[in-house]
């Protein structure tokens, strides 16, 4: 470790580190991600899912590579006139040139005469830009020459795909710009320096750019293509985690600059002090993310692989590139608050020390109050509703949703997203008859056939992705399974959504225990204790439920969200447990370091005093960065951002600040059981120690000891520059 830190920080080799990083970054940026850009978010179901089997079987049909755009013509509740009807028929004819089949079926008019529906068959496109251009052309053609007041809306599978793609159009730039502004402002507030903030911002920003490229290539090796939803979360995570690591390292570096005159030696000592905690923290996050590789849904696996890659890159840049960059500059980089050699730390004996002393006097009462607060916030958890329909997925109502709502009012609500049933040839009539008798089914139509299979289109009574439509799909599958020899497979939008919901629940049931187990093992290995890891894990889980309950209250009272999306609980748990335990790791590892010389009580107070400010800053910054996800008009990302934001703030301001210290004070030396953190027999007794054993964050009164004066003299003899 010592040789490595010396190589990174020394005058002769720190340039090698920076030049090497610059060359590697340039090569990767020049090579690019190596994958197709603009890919649309996919379904990602396993092949065993029935809807996936139905889709695979339908590939043998003539229209398997096609989709449909539904054009909804209406006057928003008013009856269509004869001129309106004629105009809609003319539009259907002119749209034939854009149709995949060279023609468009005649318009279908609702019974109440308020709405006309035109179905345009289209070839499937995988590139979002080309799909958007085609959608614009269809919209322009459909609305051209219509009577005043008559409007055409693009909906159906094509309309929703285009609107979802539009959510992510420019998303990377929007997220990056907003994140950079948030990070820059918070770093300015934290350091109160006109230029110090630029160094970590540039380093972390470079890491973020490289993370997107490397993650795309790593995912490609697993046969996965990243979409904008994954890369957006990746960018937020890399910026948040990378800046957190930078804050912790710079804080330790500033402490060392007060004790060591040579800034390069100070950075080397800072790396040796903060590096193990940052590595342990980052490794915990990486391992937690990698549990997603066991998920059924490809989207979950993609997120795990991409974000794990990003955190590794963030750690490398924080521990290798950032130190080499910081030592290029003198102490003036911290101006106007320059940490001069031999000066006192502003945080020592300050608010955090006083808080630690206060908590240590009444730890039981403090712990009870903290648990009550978390419990009160968790009361909303039992009322949470899971599952958003297709029309509920946006914070702003897009065109496809407007069209779907009009269809639901004028036609059977399932008209825009019928189920597709694949059966063996020769069983179509029997299956159709069985399907017509299922509750929730409006109509059944026999469609295309091959020598071996036939496709049936089943229109449901209820709107897509609702509990009623899911119940109809389950009833349909159950009924059709009784038709011997038909081998009926039920697919389509509702069937896919139902299978995704079940797969997501399966992933959640598998991954959450894996995350808890891995985090516990990491804590045991790091702290060499069983009691402390159990207590830390319990506090993080309690914080998650509190943030989930508090967020649900906000979703209901402020944002008016009808439910939480199916993947929000898993992703929020993953980020909160992995990132939330980071702050406890930073605190408790420092407490263990201090406890070796001062005992558990004094060690925890000193750890809270020395890390309180920087961890609070890091937590606020991370919470703000995740809140940036709310700039996108997709409810799923907004919900993840809010839950993680609230959870990180709870971890930072309540759990790590008072609950964990109070539990350590209550447990005393048993907090480290079966290990032992103190080197003395009596709690609180300070042993004699050499300069090499001293904590780098000595408090004001300890700097007057002979040992410390010797330490300063020893450092001064080896001064290279200030």
C-alpha cells in the first residue's frame, strides 16, 4: 500500500499517473461505446415467460416483424360530422404509402359517433431516431387538411414506443448538465474555495464519461445493449459515488496537511487512511449491484453490470487520478481556508464533537427516539400500491396516453392493446369459442395462420396494464390451457406486463436477500465483528422502510402518483442499502481506528467529530444528485430518485449521526465482539503511543502533548515543499 501511494503522489511519478490516465481516457473516448446508440428500452423477459414464447412462436407468421400505429380522430367528446367522417376516410387512404402492407384498413367508428380509429400497419424499427421521424410524418399526414376542431392523435404500440423514446431524447445531456450544476454548487458551498471544486468535478466528470463507454462494452460481452434509462441512472450513480469518495479523500488530505509539511507525504498518508474505507465502501456497492446478474429480467441485469462497472471506475479515479491531480497544486488550492502546517482543524471540538458527547450521555433515550422516528415514517409502507399502467407511467401526459384515454371512453378499453393468442393449427375455432366465454373478454378474431399455428386477436374489456386486464389474462390462460392439443400461448401487451410484474417480484425475492447477505459479509470482514455488522444492517434496512413510507406519503399527497412502479422497490433497496451503509462504514471504520487507542466511547466521539462534516456534505450531495432523476418525465425514475434522496438524507442526518453512535455507546466494547477494538483494558483510558500510531485527526488539546510535538518535529525534518 505504501509503495502504491508513494507512486501516485511523489514528484517524479505523479505525472506518469496523470499522463497514463489521460492517454487511456483519450483512447477509450476515441473508440466509443462500440454499440448502437438510440436503442429503445426492451422487454427483457426470459424465454420461459409465456408471452415471450408467444412472441417467439409468432415470428413464423407473415406480420411478425410489424407493429401498428393507432390514429385516434376526435373532437374531444363531440359527435363527428359527415365532413369529419369523409376526411378520416381520405386520411386512411393517403396513409397507405406509409403502411408496411401498402394499404390501411377502413376507419372504425365508435357507436356514439364521437371517435374514429385508423390502424396503420408498420414495420418494426429498433432505432429511436428513425422511429421518431416516421411518427412525425404520420402525425403530419394524419392532421393535414382536417376540418377545424378535428384532431388526430398517435397512440397504440407505436405511439407509446415513440413517446417513451422521447422521454429519453436528450436525457443524457439533461441529466449530465443538471448533475454537473448541482455538484458544482454543492462543492462550492462545501469548500468555499473558488477553484478547489474544479479538480474533483473534472476528475469525476471524466470518470462518468468513461463509465458510459466501458459499461456499454462490458454489457455487450454479456449480449446486453444499454438503453437511455440505464445510462441515465449510471451517470447519476457515478457522479454521486465518485464525488462522495472525492469529498472523503480531500477531507482526510486537509487533515494531514495540518500535521505534515510536505503536501505529497500528506496525500500519501491520506490515501493510506481513507483508501481502505473507500475501497470497502465501493466494493460493497459493486457486489450489491452484481447481485442483479442473477435476475430474470434483462433490464435488471443490464443495470447491475453497467452500474457496477461505473462504480469501479469512480473508485479508480478517486483513489488514483484525483490524488495525483491534487498534489500538482500547493496548499493555495484550498484558498481562502488554507490548512497550514500546525494549524487547528475548524471542526475539532466543534458541533459534531458536542453532538457525540451529548449522544454518549443518554444513548438509550437517543436510540429510542431514533427508532420511533424511523418507525413513524414507515407507517405508510403497508398502504403502498405496486404497479403502474402504461397510461400512468409519465409525469406529463403524452399524446399516446391522451389517445388511449379517448379509445377507452369510446371503444372497449382494451381495443388499443389486444391480447395475441397462438394456437396449433386446427384448434382456432375451439380456442376462440373458449376465449369468448372468459370474463373480461370483449371479442375474439381469428387472424393469420401457417401450416402449424394460428393467431387469434382477443380484445379485453378493460384498459391495458390494469388489475382487471391482468385478471382477464390469467383467466384466459387458465381457460385455454384446458383445450387439449391446442397448446395455447397468450401474449400481447397485457400478458407481457403481467409476466414482467411476476419476473420483477421473483428478482426482488432473490436479489434482496443476496444483497443483505453480501453486505453483512463485507461488514464482518471489514470490522472483524458480528455485533456491529448486525446493528449497522438493521439500521440501514430500517432507514429503507422509513424512506419508502415517507416517499409514499409524498407520492400521494404532493405528486398524486397512483402507485409505485414494479421495479422501484428493488432498485431503491439496492441503492439505499449499498450506498446507505457506506456512511456507516466511513464512520465505524474511523471509530475502530480511534478506539484502538482511546476506547469505544471516546473513539466514536472522535470519529463523529472528524467525519461528521464531510459525511454530511457527501450525503446531501448524493441525495441531491439522485433527486436530479426527477427532471425526466418518467414516473419510475422520479420515484427512484425521491426514495433514494430521502433515504440517503435519513442515513446521513439521523442513522449515522445519532442512531449508530448511540448503539455503539450502549454496546460498549461488545460492539466489536468477538473482536476487540481497544488496546487497553479500561474503556476511555488513553495509552501512551508513538507518533506513528497517532490518529491523523488529533484534537486541539492533544496537540499540546509531547508526543504530538515530536511528531511535528519529525515531519518538519522531512519537508520537501509546502
